[in-house]
C-alpha cells in the first residue's frame, strides 16, 4: 500500500500543473503576510484596541487562518483527481483483473491526497518563516508558538482528502455538475460553521480548522486586555486609527476536549476513506456499458492515391457550428436545463439580489462548462495535425464560442449596466480567455476552477471594489484586459509547446 501511495503521489507531482500550484501556494503565503500600511489589510484584529502586526507572532496565526479559510476551495480541486489519473493511464482495467484488497488501493490514494495537501501546508510554513525573518529581523518566538497554529489544520486536511476521494468514488466518471454542486454545498457548510462554530457536528466535521485558530486569538486577547477579540476581519480595507495595546499570540492551548475532537475527526475521515474504497469498483461496475455499433460490411475497392485535405475546403461557419455542438451537446440535459433556469431567474431578480447572489450563482453554475474550455478530447489530438492549421483554427473557434457564451450569460447584467457595461463585458470575456489559457497549458481546468471559486468566495464575503455595476472603473477595465491578454498568452504558449513536442 505504501508503494502505491508513493507512486500515486509521484504520478501527480510530475505534472507541470502540480509545480505551478505549489509555486502559487508560496506566492500566496508571501502575499498573505499581514501589514497595516497597505490599502488592503490581510488581517485586522480589533484595530481600535490593538496595534496591528507589531510583533512576529501575528504571522503564523494569520497564515494559518488564511490557509484554513481557503483549504476547502483549493484543496478539493487539487486532490479530486486521484482516480481520474488512473483512468487516463489505463490502470482501472488492470485493477479489475487483480485480487488485492480494494481497501489498500483506496487508502493508497487517500494517503497520496494527504501528502499533497500536507506539502502545501509545509510550503506555507516555510514561506511564513522566511517572511518572519525578513519582516522582524532579530525577533524570534518559541517554536511551539510558531508551529502550533498550523498543526491544528491537519485533521481538516485529512478529512478533506477523504471527502475528495469519496466524491470521485461514487461516480464511475466525473459528472459535469459535480464541481458546481460541491461548491454550493461548501458555501452552505461554511455558513453553518461560521454561524455556530461551537456546535458538536461543526467541530467534528471541521473543514477549515479556523475555530482553533480563533481560540488562539481570543486567549491571547484575554491575556492582553482581559477580553476576547471583539472584531476580526480578513482582507479588510480599514483605514482608521490603531489602538495602543500590544497583542502577542501565545500559541495553541491544547486541551483534552480539543484533542479528542481532532481524533474523532481523523477517525471520521478514515471511515469515509474506507467507504470510498469499497464503492469505487462497485461504481465502475454499475456504469451502463454502451454497445459498440456494428461496423457495416464494406466491399473491397482498389486503393486510391493519398490526397491531403485541401486548405481551401475550410469553412468557418461549419467549424463554429461543430464547436458549439462539441461544447454543449456533450453536456447532460439536466445540467443544460439547470444553467438555463438559473440564467432566467437572474433576469427577474431585484438589482441588489442580482448583484449579490445572482452573479455568483450564474458563474458557479457555469464552472463545469468553463473548466472544459481548452481541454479538447484525446481523440481530437490524433486527427487535428493531419489538416492544415486545424489545431489553431479549432482553438480560435473554441475561443469565439466560449466568449460568445460568456457574453450571453452576462446579458442580465449588461442590459442594466449603464456606464459599467464596458467592464462587465470585459469581465465576461476574461473568464472565457483565462479558462481556455490555463486549461490549454495544463490540460485540465482544475486551477481555473480553484481560482474562480476563491474569487467568488471573497466576493460573497463582502470585499468591496471587486466588481462595479453602476459606474465606470478604469482600474477594473485594465485588470480584466490584462487577464484577457494573459489568457491569450497562455494559449499561445501551450500551442507552441505542443507543436515543438510534435516536431521532436
């Protein structure tokens, strides 16, 4: 089992998307270092009482809080491809012919999921330590105070690894609506855990571990002023004055109840992994098998001289119709009806509800479609190079159809946009361009899915200035234009790399 676990980890680690993601984790850990002299503050704790970020003990608590907040959003997308990798590599047919225990196979992938998430946590710890040395040279803290806020996140990491494996196990193939359904469920669970963090089930099925980090902050505040923290904001634009007290984080106060709850969460995660291991082959067996169509009998004819496809036989309208069918006919009827129903509901929403709930709802519903832009089916790769300029034209047609669909999805907001129409249009196009660029480069849409989920998570938590609906914003227009250019650049790089590899 250990060998299978290491093999699964190495298989995913050798992909360029893995290293790109690890690099993004390091960059985010550096950017998430709290400062009070910036326009957007990463963390603000009772600013009218305490001086903000005036000692190094703030850094590990802030990093752990940010990591725990975004762990379910990033983590699920990173590790929810363990079985998909085996299907792509043709391992599953071999697995079905063997007699080793399914539990070993399932727990091996579960262990690989944990290793990937723990690698992300380790990189965050290292980046935070480096920033502490740079920001507060000559100032140190006990090792237990630095490391303990990160240790309380490990049970949540283990639980998330098991939930990701279960999500893949219950389906013989990945359903298009699985990601969107998970995101909606995730927001709902987050809301429950934030509104009642002391509930037994919220503690036992803790997805983020932030309640333990919050306890650290409260205990530190009680030692400093005799009262728990009265206000805590992540990603705040607070511009008011600071207090006069110094808040020194004391590290995690380990109690018997906390350790028992963490142990219970780990036991639940192991049980979920066991259920996932028992279900994965059964789901494969239950999948409806489609009979291959019988090949009609053909009459042998004399061989004809090979003639390549002529470039002047190309038709843009035919290609666009074919590309539209490729993007949408492969979707389930239920998914298309759900997206259409969501789009129609947004039209009749009041302005406030449309902006606060309708926009995230619509784009999260579109995630299964957006995440597939740029990831052409494998059978296309065999015949596209046999036609003149076929690969470039298919990518361009995919971009046209994707951008057009994104604009149609944005119509309920464009017709009411007024002066903000231009940046709303650029926002819709930026989604399609970036989705295609990232998927073309990485050959999957997981990174885009995670980025969009994080964006809407921040948006739904009330961070101002992200999207303007009633006024023109030059800054937003520039940002969306840069995203469009970035998407085009990533697609071009992916095309160059593909042509170079074929030439070799």
